[in-house]
């Protein structure tokens, strides 16, 4: 983690995800003020996330064909290049099309970025490296998401859009200096000690006899981390979407609760890193899920009572999900082995994004007829229901 390559990776991550975070609340405002209303505002994010998830499915193959640097740099360019074109139109159709292209770029950088973390550092440091990578993503979001709309008043839409363009493009210029160029170490079977080294890196006594067995072992070992990740992202996605609607006249309580949710995630990932490296992956999934479930229980009790009760509940959900995010990513890397870091990264990112979307839509479908208490209660039960799966220990596969 002290190498120049890893530090450069963190700088590229801050620039790339910072540009994304700055624009995330501003683009819906852009189309809404042009007359597209709430539906248009929501559609900008929905289309973006749809193309992100669809792209993530193909990224492991692209990593094998093109290598990390080409995929990562292409994603940053696709995330940035359409942004200034939005200034030419506020009509919903063209904006959605341009944001769909940006979603493709985001899908590329999310998978390639987290896979690069595993490639640039040895497995013994994956916990702390993933934690620092999470901080590089989370801290810009923590600062820029609340400031995005306020920045429009200071810089105007033009200034915000060009800033969101320049930041990922600058990151793309730095990508060629990253050391890793392919998703697997470039060794040949005839090299002395290669088989023993591969076994040592994977942490197993023998290599599975065929790729199908390796994939099956990866799926089984990754079941617990993926279940915890999906349940946590459903809870967080639901809170992010519906906290402003739970207490619409609460003044500053709701913004503080949203900030506490994001802050909890950053703190949780920071705490998880060294713990995962010391104790091994998979051990924080259970306490993280239970802590998030308790937080959703507090949110359930807060509905109709003091809106300030939303703040500690949101903080607990964020802390628990931060623990799960970091631990589940490292557990998937351990289950996949070096040859499948791209697949592990894709599975983790798809779980995060798909769960966030499901939390917004699924909990909304429950809240409309039955109320927010029912929706938050379902999220808490889902978190608790996945805890038996988190007892499964991840076993590496090559």
C-alpha cells in the first residue's frame, strides 16, 4: 500500500468518483427546472444505474481482453465526455441518452477500480487496501453530494458541469502510470515454482481440477458476502430515497440524518480494513448486518415521533453497512483467487448497485400502501434473515 502505484490509484479514484458525486444531485435538478418534473429527475438516475449494472456484467471479460488500464481509462472518458453536451439541451430524451453513456463509463470504473486494488497489493493487505479505496470513494461523496446543488448557486450549471468533466478526464490522464496492466500475473506454466506460487497466493493446497469446479466453489463461498451486501444496500438505498419523505417538515434533521448515513459508511469501512486483515475475511458480516438491522429498527420507531431519532438510526445503518462493504469485498476476492478478481469485483458492484435500486423501488412499493414503518421493518427483517448465510466461511479458489 505504500507503493506509488497504489497511492496513484487512490488519487485517480478521488478525481473520478468526485466528478460523479458532484453531478449526481445536479443533473436531476437540471431536467426538473426545465419542466420534466419529479419523473424526469428520477429517470436520470434510473437510466444511469441501469446502464451501469448492464455494463458491469461485461467488465470481467473486457479486463481479460483489454487489461485494467484500458478499461479504467475508457470508463473515465465515457463518464466525463458526455457531460458538457448536456449544457446544450435540457430536454429529457437527449439528457437520458447522454446519461446512459455516462452510466457505461461508471460501470467500467467501478469494477476495474476495485479489481485493481486487489491486483496492486498482496492478499494480506486487501482489507486495509479496500478500506482506503472505500475512503477515496466515500469522502468526496460525503463532501460533494450535500454541496452539489449549493454549488449551482455559486458557479452556475455551466461551472458545475465543466468541473464534473475536468475531474474524471484528469484522472484518465493519470491511468497510464498505473503499474497493473492485466487481470492475472504474467507467468508461464514452465517457469520454475509457478505452480507452488499460484497455490500459495490462492491459499489452498491444490488447484481445482477444472474451471467449472473453481467457479462452483467461488459461487458457494461468495453466497454469504453477496447476501449481506444485497441486504445492506437495500436498507441504505431505501433510507437515502425516503428519509426526506418520512419527515418532510423536519428542517435540518433529515439532512443531518443523510449526512450521518454517509458518514457511518465511511467510518465503517475505515474500521473494517485493519480488522479484516488481522482476523480474516467474513467475520464482520454478521455484526455489520445486525448493527444495520438495529439501525432500521430505530428508523421504524422514529416514524411519527421526533425526526431527530432518524439521525442515530441512520448512523447505525451506515456503520453496519460500511463494515459489510469492506468485509464482503475482501471475502469475495479471497473466494475468487487472483485469476478471478475481475469477476469478484463485478459481483460486488452489481450487488451494491442492484440492491440500491431494489431498496428504492421495493421499499417504495411497500411504503405506498402500508407506510414507512412497514417498509423499514421489512428492511430490518431482510438484514436479519441473511445473517445465517454470513456464517459461511469464504475459501479461496484459484
